[in-house]
C-alpha cells in the first residue's frame, strides 16, 4: 500500500500562479474601495478611513467663510449700536436763548419740561427722530413764555443742548399783584425776560378780581396783542389801552399823535376793526374833521363824534 505525500500548502495549480503580483495582508488593508463582506456600497467611509487633502481644504475654507461672516455681522452690529448711542439724548441741557434777554433765565424748569416730553416719547431721545415742533408745543403748553425749543448741539455723547426762544411782550396788565403779558400773536404769559412793555392796560371797569378776571384778562390781553400788532403794520403806535367802566368786553385805544380815541369790541375780529379804524382816520384827515372818539364795534358801520 502506497503512502501519498502531503500536498503543498499552496495547492493552486501552477498554471494559475503568477509571479508578478502577490497579495499581501498590507495590500488588502489599503484597498479601501474594494468590496468587503458585510459592507454596503453606500460610499460612506468609516471614521478609521483617512480624509483626503482636498476634503480637508474644503472644510477649512468653509470654516473660514463662516468665521468671516460672523465677524462681519458683529462689526455691523457694533457700528449700528455706536451710531445709535451717538444720537441718544441721555441728559437735557438748556444752553440759553436765541435772543438777547434783559433777565437771566433759570434753566431747571425748562430742562424738566423737555425731559418729561422725552419720557413720554422715548424713541425721540434719538436726535434724528426728535419732532421739534411737537416738543415746542408741549413745552409752550406748560411754560407759555416759550415759543420755540430747538436742538442746537451736543457737548458729549449723551448730552443734548437746547436753545429756547421766548415771547416778547407788547402789553401788560397787573391783576391780583400778578403781572401778565401778551405777545404780538395774542399768547398770554407771566414770565417776561425782556423790558417792561410800553403799553399797559388801564383797568377802569371796577370788576372785582374774584369774578374771574384772570379768565377775562387772558382773552382781553390776547385781543390787545393782536390790535397792537395790526396797528403797528399801519404805522400807528398804541400808547394806552383802557378797559372802560362797567364792562369787560370793550376796549378803548389811544394812538400816538392821534386825537380820537377808538372803541373796540373783543367780540369782533381785531383785523376787521383795525381796518375800519384806518379807513376812518384817513377819511377824517382828508375832510379836515376832528373827533373825540371813533366807534368800530359794529360791522359795516363806523360812528365818530
């Protein structure tokens, strides 16, 4: 009985053996794209698989773009906040008046009024959003001697300077030891920062102050202010305004270098009565007539005596 020799470990037929390529374990491990058992062909690489240089560069470029966009956004936000902060009014300062005054103003009351307005309208603390017309109206309602408030300058990043324009009186009247004034537009106020007006109301009515003369005087002073302004436009100068006895609805005006005294009614428009007065004075002068008074209280009819 013959004994067969054991086969060689490499039992591949000689014709199928090749000396040009020998598969080694290292070569098998490096063939990452080769098919493997129990592995799908999804193209997803394992974490253990190395990343190519091109992919790494793409990741770095994407990260740089993200960081640059974030820094740009932060810079834009800082610029916007800085601009808003530079326009913010944190402190109100009344810098003075736009006119030459004879008395020194006390800015505390005016600064408080402006601050109160900004508290009601917080958006207008930004200087570019400030409505100066509404601000002037608000301050004038509280402090009638102010006709305009204007934002002028800034001393620092949160401080705003405001300049005030005050009303100039054309006539005054003392009631209950209080001096009232009226400007050319007919607005009545108490605080006067100019010289005393040349025209004062002479009260001959005999009406007691307890009967509401403050209300009457406000209306009357407003009317007087309009008459003075309109008369001045016609080159007439009012020297005295007299409130006759027994009434608070009539006003007698004396003019400089004019003999007749002119009677006005506060219930009729000041402009119409001043026009009637002017025409009457021109007529009397042209006719060479003298009169003690001219009555323009009734529309369409002028009486002189």
